[in-house]
C-alpha cells in the first residue's frame, strides 16, 4: 500500500554573505496577489499553476530572527478560496496566524483578503504554502529562511544557498483528489507524480568556487514523494533539521519526507575544472504501481566551470540515507524523562461503505465538521476544554499548559507516512524499524539522552514512533483557570485523517 501525500514546491536560489550582522528588528511587508498563471517546470506539460503577483515559481522569502512579518494576502483565484500556512513556525501568541482552515482561521474567499501579522522569533529553514485542501501542490508553495545573527556555525561557511526538491503533477489537484478518494480506487493508491523537480526545474545549477564552504538549506516541498538526495564527490555535514541546530553529522545521502528541511555544510574541492551532479530521487516504494515511463530522478549541478560539461549522474545500486534519529540537538536539551499525559494514535487505511479508502486514527476517519473547530473553541465557553464538544469524528485531547505530552503513533499500514505537528517541535524518543508492529510501553526501550528534535517525522511501514513535547503554546481557547492547550485529531484540509492540536494545533498526516 502506498503512502502519504501532502506538501510542496518552489524557491529561487539565494546567495548570501557568510554570516549576517546583528541588526535592529525590521518590519518586512509583502503583498501576495494569489492567482492563476501558467507553468511548465519539467518541460513536458504546460498547465495552470497558482502564482503570486503574476509569477511562478513563488519567491524565496528571507527574514532575520526578530523581524515582524506582514503578509497581505489577496485572493485573486476567482474559483477557489485559499489560506496561508508558515510551516514550522510556532506562532506562540499568534495562533490565529497559523493558517489551518476551520482550526485557526476561516478560508479567504475569492475577491477577499487577509493580513497575516506575526514576529519570527526562531531561526531556521522553513516553507510557506496554502492550507486549503490540496491546493499547494498546484504551485502555492515556497521556501522561506529566518537568518540568525547568532548562528553557532556562522564562522564555518562562506556563502549560503537555499533550494528545494519536489514532485510534480501534470493534472490539477481537485481532479486528482476526487479520483484518489473514490470507490474507483478501493486500494487507496495515491496518484503517482509525473516528474521530480529541483528548485522547480530540471536544469538547476549552482555556481561554486573551489575551497569555499557553502551552507545549503534544502526543503522538500512536494506533494507526496519522499526524496533521497546526494552530491557526487562531496560530503554533507548536517547542522540543522526543521529549524533546530544539530551537532554536526557527516553523511553522503539524506532522505527528506514531504515537509522536512535540512541544513548542511559542503566544502568544495580545492582544485577542480569539473562539475558535479546533485541528485534527488523520488522514493518509489511509496508508489503502488510505478509507471514504466517514470523517471524518478532529477539532477542539478555544482558548477565549478560554466564552460565544462554537466556530467550525467552515476547510477547507484541501493539507497543508504543518514538516520535522522541519531541526530543530537546543538543545545543539548535532555530527554523529557517524565510524562504528564500520553495517548496513542493508531493509524490504519480502510474502506468504508462507499467503497473508497480512507485514513483512520483510532478507528475515526475525517468528516468535515458541521461546526468548524474554531467556532466550537470560541463559542462554547468553559465547555471548550471538554473533548466531547468537538464531535464524534474528531480525536480530541485536552492538555494542561506546561505538561510534558507523549504521543505514540502506531502505523498499521504497509507504507511510510510523514507527520507534522503545528505549534511545536518535538523530541523523537523512539522510532521502531519497519514491521515492528505496535509500540509496547512495557518493553525495555533505550531512549536517547538528548533526542533529535524536529516538527515533521516519518513512521516506518507497520512500525511506530514515540514523541514528546512540552505543551507551552496554547491557542484560541476559552477562559480557564488552567489555561489548557488542546489537541484535536482529524482536522484536515484534504480528505484523510489528520491530527490537530487544541487551542488548536494540527498534527497532520501528510496525505491528500
């Protein structure tokens, strides 16, 4: 059985100076006129895509930690509502700026506008995208960087570059989603992408100079496919994942699920007149059927010499990516060694009476709520802290602010799935190999002393993981002596189950 589908594409290359000087926080304002334009990134099929200010790919956004960001979004699509989510930002104190429709905001109808106004107080590599149904794979997705004047690695690189990998579909999402969740697709096979892209093209080049060290920021903004990434003849030194600095870790290959981000240093060769291939390869294990014409790979190049040829990437026999579970945060935050509240989410894919295949958490699949979660939070007074008010088709958990919360995700499905938690990053305290079945708390687990932290994590096929976080970011909740934060599962824009955290923060199964 294939897997999850959700998340994103775009970005312009950024060449930035080695370290950024400290500066007084600025107010950075962007006007986003969101509308239809034409695009053909793989050169095989021109189609309508969602652009900003008449352009696509979308712009790379650069901010500095401490900046106030104002995004004036104007919906010029004409035929679709829209929204914006700034993926990975905690939005602590600005929960209403997070973007999930029905959870923290209403959809922005055609012809209407919304202003997003928040402060970026966390550095790192992020991306932005529509949070309305499956809209972002139609082009409404881009990369943004929050630069850090106090980056602990600032003296170790000369220049900085940001770029993306993604999958690409020749058909628009509304039709693909209708066919995906349908009695005509009883196995739940996700639509297979038509191409892989690197920085929204298949001819991406990066001009480099011998001996220099570059800080690459890489984001998978694709809809479905995880991607293996490597650079021929060069090693990568990982220093960041999902906005969290890590102790340096060297590798030849990384794997990015949709929505994951990596920051890594690459030192160029001292003398070279040759150019080198950078390769990204879609994870074909996610596809139920691999079309015989599909090329899962996309190649870019490190260009030492613009007059030299672009070499064809060498074939490899097997993928051996770095295990992100082994990463250690640079700040050394120790394991949360006690848990105030723990719950399980058991994931499965199953058919309902209509013959279509759906995703379930704890035997509950997504049903569009008659009353959106946001309305329930704002109108039920003290009852907003009672899980029952959110309905029978939502897995709701009420958390006390400050509690250490543990979520155990059991994957009763034969495919990999990425999950994203809004409003927090989390400690990954355990991840089982494929085929391990459900998590057993009574087993003798060996947890890391300082677990890897990130906000998007993959569960292995028929495996499990356990994550922990501090519930320190309450959202739009009703007045309460305990100031609860809550977690609502199955708030989703695209038709399969998702998890959402209350006040309300989504933990999303990334699937169309």
